[in-house]
């Protein structure tokens, strides 16, 4: 893309770091508009006061190795307590931009990688999914960090510019269906009870088979891969959903 300035890949390459998030972003700016776009340089990574920087002064264009240095973005890993005993690499990557030149609107761009469902069987447990609660807490942490920036603070403890005019959150939010409700809808209350009984007994994968009808437990049924509970063989065209 010769008509565009490229940030290169904003990514951490040291996987041994506690802050490693496995997140990366590439930003493209049309060269004809480069003089109208500036990127925030964070104080604590530079040893100097934070400031907006012209793209012409920043590293680019896209190169095989990581492009812009870490001082232009903040990698934040979600705290361990949000996801229980397993410390995930999930987190977010924040960059701050100014559009329209000096004094223009300030924009935060946040690439989020939220928690996944580690076990569909666990998500079937009675009550709200614990994974959904983890995702909610993680997004609350991100929005709290952005509100802190708007109040004059900075992610990582560095200086921040004037409050952002807007923020865009994007990435992999790992949203899921309410699995218990979905199973109940397709297989009825009895099917949900059966699924939870299997989940409580062992980790045998469950297979949901349905001919595509709708309605509360209309024509779906559950079976385990061990076939401990026999079910009729699916007809041609049936959909299968495996864990």
C-alpha cells in the first residue's frame, strides 16, 4: 500500500514478560493526511514527558520486524484474579491519536482480547456462566482505565494528554450464547438436565443433534460420545455441534 503510512506490527515479542498479551495491531494512514494525524508517545517508556508526535517522526513504513516501538502503545494484561487460577494472556492494547493536527480531536483505539469459555461443560452449570462474569469484569476494567485517562491519568502511570473525545473498543470479545438457555431451547428442560448430569459425572464430550426445527425442545436431543445413553442415528442434513 504505497499510498499509506503504516505503523508496522505493534506487538510484544518477549513472550516471557508478565505483560505479554499476544495482541498486535497494524494502523494505516493515508499519506495525503499524515500531517493531520499525530500519535501519543507515552512518558514512562521514553524517559521524557509524554507528547503527541508527528507520524513523520515515527518509525515506518511496514517492515518485517515490529514497526513502531512500545513507547507508542500500551500493552495491558488482565490481572490473574479475573480468571481464577489460570493466568491467561488476555488483555488489551491501547493507542492514542490526535486527528486534525495540533488541538484536534483526541481518539483512543483499544484492541481487546477477552476471556474465552475454557469448558463448555462448565458453562452449562446452574446459574450464570462464570466465564461471562469474567468477561464482564475484564471489560469493566478496560472502561475504567479509559475513564481514568479522561480524568487526566494514564495507563501504566505516565502522563496523559487532554481527555479523549471518543474511544473505540474492538477485537475479540469472545462473546458466547447463554449455553444453558440454548440447550434448553433445542432439547427442552429434560435435555438440559441430562447434559448437566453428564457434565457433573465426567468430561465426556456431548453431541447436540437437531434436524433444524425450532421451539422449546422441538426436535433436538443430546448424546455423549461414549454412547452410554443411546440416541437415534441422525438423519442426513442434521447439524452437529461438538464441544
